[in-house]
C-alpha cells in the first residue's frame, strides 16, 4: 500500500543525545515536511524539502537537522541543542508544494 | 505572515446534533484551505480542501466547509454528528502561487456526548 511510514512510533532518549526519526514515503511525492506537535499549539513546521538534495528551514528549525538524499526518505535528527525535544513529530509529503499534504502516523519522542 | 485562528479550543455536542467548527485566516490573497482530523496518537487525515471555484466544498465522512472571502473564514460543518467524529480538527492554510508553507491552526477538540 502507498503511504508514509514513520518509525519508530515511540522513542525514548536520554538528555544530551542526538536521535534520528525516520520518514519514508512510496507515493513518489516531491515535497516532504517535518512538523512538531505540542498540546494546544497545533503543528509547527520544522523543515521542508521540495526536491532531492534541497531543504529549507521552517518556523522552528533550531536544534534540528535533516537530509534529503533520496526522494523517498527525509530523516529528522533531533540534536542535543534542541532545548525541549519531547513532542509528537509528524512527517508529511505532497506531490507538489501547492497541494494537500499527506501525513504519517507520527513518532512520539520522550527525552528523559 | 499568514496565520490561522481556530477560536474554539474545545467543543462538546450531542450525537445527532449539528456541528460547526470555526476557522479564520489572515492573509491578503486567497490561500488554499484545508481541514484535517486527528485521532489520539495518530497522524492527520485530510477531510476536505478548497483551491478555487465553488465556495461550498464537500469532504469525506459527511463534512462540508464554506469559504467566505469577505470574512476570511473557512468553517467546517456537519449536519448530524456521530460518536466516532470525536477527535481533534485542524484548519490549515497554504499560500497560493508557489507558496511553500502549510500553516495550521491550534486545533479544536471535539467531544461527542451520547
């Protein structure tokens, strides 16, 4: 089935450690996105990529990094510089930038 | 900067009653407009979208939304709510003409009383 796969669903890390969240899509979409969701704040854009080997910062990129080496994959690294990394992270993709986005099931990251 | 406002954080309705969730956006031009639904611990599912044309848009699960340019609004409606509609609903806006950011409102949590 076509879709967006995020793994793992739950992730626990110790404070100060970097952690990488996986996002894979088999929809042949050009654009991919990472959002962070916190209660009462909606979804905030971390990074997005319109094409392979290119990506741009969103509204809250500090403490995060991404890569887009393949069309299907857009991993997000939460670095130790992110001051409050515990959150629900959502990956999305869209055929083009001006269309609707399709979402994965999310990864809940807890940093202790 | 574009912004999306969902003024109702929580709404409770009885099963079978009608529903309207409010969404207002702040942007000079007409953007692309979306409504998504999210069940607890899950990703977001697209309910409907508006790009252009007829301002009354039909979506999945019996939902509809009406775009009102004069009010900068895109309210979501359903004539008769089912208990399974309990979820969080997000309005989203994307700039037209090559825009790149999909901006979300803070969401409205819907509770359905049986």
